[in-house]
C-alpha cells in the first residue's frame, strides 16, 4: 500500500517509519525544509530511542522517503495521514486546527480518486466533518473518504507503542474507510493481542481526549494523595503500589511527581473542557484536574524554597532533568519551566543539566547555565533539584554529587533516589509524598538562614497569587 503522511513531527515521523517497517511504501511530507533536508541526509531531527536506526534501515530499503512536495507525496497514495500539530490556541485553550484545515485544503485537489484521508492528529469532535467539507468543496462526495485514527504513542517508547499498541481506534463513516484501515492495521497486528476498535468518526475523536483526560486525572489523584502522605507521615510509593495492584486500578500513572506536562495532557484536557463548554456539558473532574495540576506545578518551587529554609535569594540551585519526561527532547509544557522561572523570580541562580533536552530548553529558558556533566552542574550548589528521572540521573553517585555541593540539600521531585541512603551520607532530603527530613547536615555546610526582609510567607503569598497563564 502506498501511504503519505503529512507532518513529520513526533507522531508523523514515528507512524510513517513504522508503516514502512510493516512493508508499505511511505512518503513523509513536511513544510519545514530544514527537517526534510535533515531526514534526507539520514539525520532524525527529534530524540526518540530507536528511531534513527529504523529510519536509516527503511530509507535504505527504498520504502521510506521524505519530501516537501505534497503533490509528489500524494501521487498514487491510497491512504493519506494528517499528523500535523494541534497546539492550544493562545489565550483560549481550545485546539488550534489551522494546520489540520490547511493540510486538508492543500491535499484536496491533489489526491487520487478513492483515497482515504485519515486524521491522526488529536482533534476535537467534529473536525473530521469539517475536513470532509473542505475536501468536498473541490471534489465530488463519494470519491474520497475521511476517517479518524487517533494516535496513543508515548514519546520515549513511541516505536514500541506504535508497533505493539494496546488497541487501535478507527473512526469511519463509510465502507471504503473501514476496509482500507482494517487492511492496513489488521494485516500487521495480531487481532488476539491488539483489538481494533471501529467506531463512528466522532466517537473515535472523543476517545483520544477521554483517554488523556482520564490519565491526567489519575496522575493528579496520586499527586494530591502524595500531599496528604506528607502531612500524615505515609509513603506515597507504597500507597500507589498497594492501590495499583488491584487490577481494577492498575499501577501505571500512579507515580507522584511535580505535576503532568508535555505536549499532550495539558493541551488535550483544556481542549476537552472547551468542547464540553461549547456543548453545555460540565466535566467537573477534568476542570479540577487542570486547576489542581497548574497549582501544583507552581507550588513545586515552594518545595524548593522550603528545603532551603524559606528563601532562595542569592542561592545556587542545580536542576537535574529538564524535559517533561525521560527519553525525549520535548520541552513542551515541561514542569521544569515554571519551576525554574519561579525560583529565578525569587532570586536564585539556576544551573541545569539534561541528557538531551538542553538545546530545546535553551530556546525557552533565560539566564540558565547548562552543563553536559551532572556533577559539574551541582558544583557549589546550595541544592540539587531532580525534575526528570532520566536513567543517567538515577544512576548518579550521590556521595560524589554531595562532595561538589556547597550545601547537601536534595529536592527529589520524582523520588528517583534512595532517600534513606541519601540521608545516611548527610543529605537533607525533600521528596514527594514522604515526610521530609528535618535534620540538617552541618558537617559539610554553613547553616542556611533566611536573609533579612524576606520570609517564607512572602514566597508562599507570591505563588498563591500567581497567574493562570499556563491554563
Ligand atoms: N507528541 C506526542 O507524543 C503525541 C502523541 C499522540 C498524539 N499526538 C498528536 O499528534 C499531532 C502531532 O503532534 P506532534 O507532537 O507530532 O507535532 P509536531 O509539532 O512535532 O509536528 C507537526 C509537524 O507538522 C508539520 N506541518 C504542519 N502543517 C503542515 C502542512 N500543512 N504540511 C506539511 N507539514 C505540516 C510541522 O512542520 C511539524 O513538523 C498532534 O495533534 C498531537 O496532539 C502527539
């Protein structure tokens, strides 16, 4: 089958490459000339484990190619996937569909008869109807199909998620769409392992938002329980395990942390709320999830302030991990950004390390010194804050890290380290969902005191009155 994929971002590039791995002839098209140039030279412009090798292998086999020329990509294609971005509209929170509609307008006069146009981008209910109208304005109805096939891959494990998904969701309005997509997925996936859910287009569009909103709610639930654990002296990791082993609950998405971020959950929960609002329906749980998560991300800075006895003015803080999660270079809506910016507003100097995200981070953050080496990053720091639990960060030698620091304070927002050990070697530890150390190690460091004129309360007040810009 010849397949065209419009948009070679995290989803388009992985999907196109995996379709090629299934033996199809795939052309990936993007407007970004730099991206296409780089892909044509065999350089993958994003960090996704295993993707370089797959792109190289299937390009070399002649099954996978890249172009900026849409007409060339669409020639002879029986399926066209739209995998362009749907970012939040500034100041509104709903999905910006201009890239999807632009792609539909551009492909409409170029597709062959009987082509199935599949929206893979995450789009609000009814977007497929609009895409169909756009194409129908230049082509006769019945000579093409528009289907929905939302993508559920996770950055960092995207290839495995694509090749071995929990399920595939297909939203179709005609037999041609159903037949072609069933052929595409059914031929490569074992139906006994991977169910293919075939629904109406509108239901398929909503399944994606409902899934992401549910997962965001699950994370937020455990985060709020983590706060309770800190107050009552319980341990949230043990709590999550005790809950999660109940099969009805499940252990995944029960890792308490600094609040969810990334390119999907924040924007998709907001977009779902906008859809619900438009239709006069209240989805209060999702509303509360969004509010609680935003407040949490801001509050994480206070955790750092508290760990430094109430003030970070003039303090040096080493941040380990910047991307919104490990194994990606994606900085979209990463919790590290509001945390660092808040600490900077409070007068802290920030040094930062991330295994792959520093290039992208340096385009967003200002006045941050970046270090390739985590130990160098921690040199003379008053505290180390772990925001993203990369394997290389988890493996750091805490004793060596402590030696380089001015004060042995560890704020572990991912519970990435063995806190008992950290405390044993003299760290003062602040973690998530565990009662924090009150003891302060004086052997390595001068006492931490509040500078005159600023109190811990001042900082709390400033945060509490912070803007809701991220919502
Ligand atoms: N990133 C994820 O983990 C993930 C997971 C599941 C679903 N999604 C959804 O998939 C969609 C794509 O996300 P992404 O992260 O891959 O986006 P992205 O921003 O990484 O990539 C989008 C690409 O589309 C290109 N593009 C835009 N308009 C175009 C046009 N008219 N013609 C050709 N190329 C065009 C852009 O240049 C860009 O390279 C979004 O709707 C997103 O919500 C993302």
